[in-house]
C-alpha cells in the first residue's frame, strides 16, 4: 500500500468544504474508537452534521439504493428497530435510549455518500494507517501497564485482571488486539520495503502475545487463534507447487502449531479460556453466577422468547423486561439479569423476531459482498474484521456495543465506500 499523499486529501475546486471536513472527521473518529468514547461521540456527531450539510451528499442520495446494498440494509435494519417502538414491551423512554445505541447504523449510508467517488482512495489508506497507529499505541500502553511501568488509562486497575487495561476492558481491548494481528499481517504483505514488512510482522506477533496472555479476553483469544489457523492454512496451501511430501509436512506443521497454541491457551495457568468449562459446570451444578454460565441462561431465555413471538419479537429494548419476567422466581445464576443476551443474533431475535434475524443476516451478507469487491490490502482488512465481528456476535452483542460497533461501522463503511474496487467483468 502506497503512503497517502497529503495533497490528495485536500479540497478540489468541485468539492464543498463540508464534504472534505466530513471525510477528515470520519477518519479521525475511526482512529479514536480504540481510545476515547467521548471523542467518538463528538467526532461522529460533527461528521454527521457536516455530511448532512454537504450538497454532494444530497445529490448522491438518489443512487444509494442501487449502488450500495450494504448501506440500504443498514438503513432498513434501523427503520425496523425504530418501527418496533410501536409495540415494544418496556416504557418508551427506555426503549428509545436502547434504540439510540443502534444509531451508528445510520453512519454507513452517510459514509457511502461522503466517500463514494473516484477521488476517495487516499482516504481509505489514511484510515487504515491511522487505525493501525491507534491500535499500536494501545498495545504498547497495555504492555507497559502490565509490566508495571505505567498506570495509564481510565479503566486501568491494580488487580491482575484490570492492570493491563488502558482505554478499554479485556473484551473490547482483546478483540481489537486480535484484529491488530490481522491488520498487521495484511499490511506486511502489501508494503514493498523488506524492513517495514518485518516490522509489521513483529507487531502482529506482539499483538498475538498480547491478546493470548496479557488482556485475556476470551472473544479476542478465540478470534486470534482463528486468525492464526487461517493464516497458516492459507500459507500451507501455497506449497502446492512443491512435491507431495513437502505439502504434507507444511500442512501438518500448520495443524500442529494451531493445536499447540490453542491447547496452551485453553489449559494454561490463569487463562480465562481454561476457566470456561469450570464456569459452565459451576453454573449447572451449583447455580453459581459465572460469566459463561449466565450466557447459557441468557441464550435459553432468548430461545424461549423467540419461540413465543417468532415473527416480530417484543420490540426494541425489550430484553431486560422479558428476562425479568422469565426469571422472577429464580435465584443465583438463573436469576442473573442483563439488558442484552450477549449474542447479537439472539438480541435481534428477541427484539424483532425472525424478521430481525433475517435483516441482520442480510446486512452482514451485503457487507461481505461489498468487501469482496475491494482490492488488497483493504479486502483482507475488511474481511478480517467482518470475520471477527460475526464470530464475536455469537458470544457478545457487538453491534449494540459502543466500541466494537463503531469500529465496524466506520472501518467497514470507509473501506467499502472509499477503497479502490476491482473492475467488474463486462
């Protein structure tokens, strides 16, 4: 990937000031996602105002339906959530507050309208390297906090779990560190200078160590191990030009590495993945409130609720109200309460029924199709986070979550709108 020229990011004679500044604030907001919640709220708000006051955005709005299925799917999903206010079970104020957590979906159409022209490619490059710099900064501070050299960050603590935290906890931070592995590998393959490529591979290795042994976020650990497995399998497949024996050795070596890393993380001392089975057992046999145990309870309740109202669900923000109804006579872990089931698919199912699950899947499929049209390294980067996002949605409500959701919206939104596309066959 070539270094972005600053001169290409300025204003041409045909572009409004609002459009250029909207692009700057979109990229800035993406770079701030790993660092500051307040800054992201401010930056995204300014981006939206600038985009909506840009004449180019309104001229391009007519082409949104035909030219960006992903943006259309995001808009339809938000409209469906908004429409469910008419029948949702909690009071209107609680439901509206919950709905506002999904307002990030509206940024995807705006990002497309802001970046959808043939002059936006340098902005995608700037966004990728800017996010990379933010994630590397976070990783360095995570290590220094972990080693006791610094005590930086609003969520930093003194106990072993929170000591390495900087700006985000182990769930959000772990997922972003796992993504840094993918991002670094993708950039390493694209740069031409050997020294830069080696440095990027070193960052990927440090990020892998960080997510597996420092932050200890289970979602991030699973994603990182999956990244490693995919990377080794892809590289082993490139040995097809060699003899059969060499191919078998390469393939077997890749499998052994993945198994060893997975086994070490899942059975190592103080590993949270290693505690997974114990937490489930404690919940099932002792009714103990454990992280994995209550997830099983939330999933069971969600399936029951979806079965009761399979078509359109209970409305936006209804999970807590319905969970309280189902758990009113329970105690211990079976009485655990939350406003979401820690699974985005179940969350959509409870709120909007099978219609909501279908709309969410449509949105993800539309994004995946848009990512396929990108050129390298943007395609690997976009597909990498999409993979992490979908995998993470099986154990967390990532679209609802502030950090993971905004990272998805701004990163994917900018890349599928601004990054160069492969020419379609005529």
